[in-house]
């Protein structure tokens, strides 16, 4: 867990007992920010004219899609969701608009499709259509220790088929809308151990871990995987560092230890 994400929470915790003595509503605000999702298990999506296909996450995502520099480490995130406004929980549940700003899924295995030249094998990648935004909302309830949320959102996918063994042969299916929802899913202001964090200053919604937030202002994380229903059973969790990145770190540490011993 990164202590910087906890600055506002800890600062408020020191004065929280005072809120019990005075009838003034204490600040309890989920800050606008960016959530990094990783698809936890294959999601089956029904492609119009093709049928159901199992998709897996295909990280990394492109951080420039929501204004971050190229090369920003997003771990194993394959889906990125922005909470477009703050949510004030001091008076009860808060409705926060959201938008999916990045999506990268791929078929878990090649599928057989006949596009007119006979049945052949194709890989299928899923991104976001440019025909319209993929938006929705979350209804957040709880307080400084977390709580639950409901969510409904629309994904506008673009399916890109690439013939296996012939990467220059492509076919695109665009224009579908997929609806997903979740009820009573848990959230926490505390990042779970191992979560991929992108730190940034308070007030900048491009980040998922804000530094210098005032007391009572919180970030938003999933303490456990969240199952979404609708046009596919889609379970997501907080993104974590890519295994390859972890292996580089371990290799470097082993080399450093050997150097010190010699």
C-alpha cells in the first residue's frame, strides 16, 4: 500500500472524533480520478453476425488516451475508466459519471469465421469505437472507510479481425453497444496490496493515487474483484504490475546482492 494515497484519509482520521461532537457535516468526498481495471477471467461477448467469443485482457493500454505521457506504467490494465467528477458522500449516496477511455481485449484463442472466402482462423481484438463515447455512472455510498457502489455503463466496442498467419488481412465490425452493470460492489479508499498506482497531484483526474489531498478526500479502489453482468459476465480487479516488470526488478536485486557479496 502506498502511504501517499492515504494522506487525506489519515489526516481526517485525526480529527474525525470532533465530527461526532458537532452537527457539522464532515467532508467525505471521492475525488475524480482514473481507475485501472484488469480483466480477471475471460468475458464472453456476442459479436453481431459472428456469435459469442471469449476475450481475455491484452495489456498494456495507451496512457496518452487520457492525457498521460507515453510510457507511463499502467501495469496489466486492459480497461481504463475515468470518474468525471467528485462524489460528495456527506449527504448520502453520490452519483458520479464515468467514461471508459481505454479498452484492450483479445480473443483468448483464434476463432473460425467465413467472411466470404471460406472458413479461416482469425484473432479478434477489441478496442473502443469512435462512433460515440462509452459512458455510464456509478452510485457510491459509504464514507471514509469505504462502502458499496452500483454501476451501469455502455461499452461501444470495435472488433478488429486479423487472419492468423496473414496480418495484412483485416476485417472490422463496428457499431454495437454493450451494457454492463454491478450492484452492491465493494469499494475502498485504500489501495489493496500490490495495486498498480499512478501518482499525481490532488485535483488531477488522470491519476488513481493523489498526493496532497485535503482531509476527507478519498481515492477509489476495489478491495476484491468486481463481477459485472449484462451483455457478458465481466469480472475485473485493480490492475497490478506486469509480471515482466516484476521479473526485471527481481533480476536487478539479485545482481545487486551478488555484486555486494563479491
